[in-house]
């Protein structure tokens, strides 16, 4: 079962989302009351002047560097001269220049300058507020969309749990389990024999062919290993023999292969892979997957096992595929899931109706959040 959190946070998220939308709308309205191009022009010049203050204030005040002081006044003069004639609040910037053109500057002069700039600062703040509120709103929309997906997953989990709670625990699940177990045992035995008796070249070649079957999830062999077994005589030996060779001393190994160093390097680097290689990717899980998934899986298993296993193993794979045609497959599978997966706490919650109540609450919360997202602009 998914451990997604319940729906308790949804009301707060909806409230935050609606509040953020109102704030973004209000900020946009305040911008719309003005000419946006004028606001942007003022904000650009305001930012330029703040950058000048940041660069020079510390050294231009008091008994600071006189050279820096003169340079600052020159930069201020250039700044004001570069301002567009029709710039709103141009007089504020000119007043700042007047304040700065003194023989000596103090911290209070910069405070007066910032006070004189307050109309320009207010214009710049309108754009900053709009950006901040829009970012906040977009962030909350993203969070809400993610929450809807999480609630969808939780609903699916709870629906599955309810279905398992309604399952017939006395249903004859052995009608599914026995054929699946018989196939699993047979295919694992067949693969062990295949790995033990056939050449490493053939076994790894077989594993490589399974890459064309996405539901048969063999881990593919390292490329250096396949290249070695394909092009060197030891590749005709079975995998257990190669693993045994890799443990030989160099002098002993020279009696069996021409290039013992190459074998020890390649096989030694892949020992873990070779030892762990087994028929598990060819087996069917218990409880089994949904009927359609098992149907596709069994179809691939029939094709894959036919490449190395005896016909009786392939026949057992066909029997597994035939299980999906049973009218009672879903009922038996649900019963098997319930037996395997329900713990005591889940059984108690099902019996008390807590799971069903949780499902209804989650559906309701998900619906409200999705409706809110639909009603609010993206």
C-alpha cells in the first residue's frame, strides 16, 4: 500500500491557493492602474541607482577615500544626465543628485536620498509585488496538482484495500497457485541446468536476446564479458567452469587456457553477475499480476523459455497464460492478495469501516482540490 498522506491538508491548501490567487490579482490590478511601461522604466533606473549606492556608500561617506568620493559624484552626475526627459519621478532622481553634490557625505545624506526616492521605490515595489505574488500562486498550483496525483494514488490503494476486504478468503486460490508454482519450479530448474551445462557463450547470448522482451527483466551482462566469451575459446565452457578457472592460480590456469590473465581479469570482474544469474526473471509473482498483465507476460515467457527449456516447461507457461481466461481469475487473485497482503491492523480497519470512510473522505478532498484548480486560471 502507498504511504501517501491522507486528505487532511487539502482544505488548507485550497485556502492558500485561493488567497494566493487573490493576492496575485490584486497586485496585477495595482499595476494595471498605472502605465506598465512607465513602472518598468522607473524600476530600471531605481535599480541602477541602488547599485551605485551599494558600490560607493561605504567609502564615500565620512572620512573615506576622497578619490572614491569624487568618482561617486561624477557617476551620479552621469546617471542623472542619462535619464530620459519624460521619466516619471525624474525630479526625485535629480533631488538625490543635489543631495550628493556636497563637499562631504554622511550616512544621513544617504538616508535623505532614499527618502527622496520613495515615489520611485513605490513604483518598483509594484512590479516586485506582482512577480512575488505570481510566483507564489504558481508554486501553490504546482503543489496542488502534485497533491491531486498523490490523492489519486491513495484512492487507488484504498479501493484495492476495500476490494481485498470484500474478498472471499476461503476461495480456492490453489487453482491459480498450483499451476504458477509448477511453472516457476520447472523454469528455475531448467535455467539452472542450462547455466550449468551449456556454454557461457550460449547462456549470455540467450540473456541478451531477452532485451527484446520488456516484461522479462534480466539484467543484461557487462559488454566486456560478452565480448570475451564470444571471441575467446573459454567462452565455450559452462559458466561454473569459468568461475572455477577464475579462482585458479596463474600457473595452474595456464594448463587450461592460453591467456589466463585475460580470463581472470574479465571473469573476475563479473563474478558477482555470473553467480547471481538465475531464472528468477522468468518466474511469475505471487499473488499474480492482473489478468491482462499476466496474459502479456505469459506470452513473452512462452517465447523466451522456448529458446532454452524443454517442451514441458513451455507447456506449463501456456497453462499459466490460460489462467487469465478463467471467469473467476479476478476473484481468485483478489482473494490471494487479501491472504498475502492484509495485516491485522488493515483487517481491523476494514471491519470497522475506517478504510471505507477514509476512501470517501479522500475522494471528496480530491474532487474539491481538482475543482479549485479548474476554476482558478492557470
